[in-house]
C-alpha cells in the first residue's frame, strides 16, 4: 500500500506530465523561449536557430492534440523508467553496479542536510555526456 506521501508524489508526476505536454505543444509555432536541456554551454544545447525553426511550424488543432499526446507519452515514459530504477526492477545502464536493488525515497527530515537532486540533475550532465559517448 502506498503511503500518503508516495501517492502525493505520483499524482504530482501525472500533473507535471499533463502540464509539460500542454506547455511544449503550445511552444510549437510560437516563441518557445529557452530550453534548459541539454544545459547551456554543452553540445546539443538550445540555440536561437532551434527556436526560430520551431516557431515556423504551423499546426492544425488536430495535429496539436496528437502532438500533445506524443509529448505526454514520452514524458510519462521517462518518469516510468525513473521509477523502475528507484524500485530496482531495472538496472542502471551507464554506471553498472555489482548489485542494484533500487533506492528508497523517504520523507525528508528538514534538520538533516541533504544533496538536492533537482540541483544535481543539471550539474551531472557533463558526467553523463562523457559516459554516454
């Protein structure tokens, strides 16, 4: 049985998938603004040329709906794969470990300092790029 916190996390992940897919679909044919992934200054980072190319696309409402569903599916797939790693039902591919049993997310004690994963995510991109080559 899920804890209240685990259920809240899963519901938030679904909300984020929905909001992200709507936001990215709206960006097609308009000014997409800045994309943060891959991080600026790395190979493959977002350029003004990318923004211009995306802004030039003109979609019909049905194309936009279909694209939103594709974006939502891909965002959900990323989260599902992440949760599978956390649950230990799949193994890390870039950093093989002798035994991977997953991770356990626990309710954080605010008094204990901890690395913030959302900050470490972008900071770890250079390491990922080296290993992925």
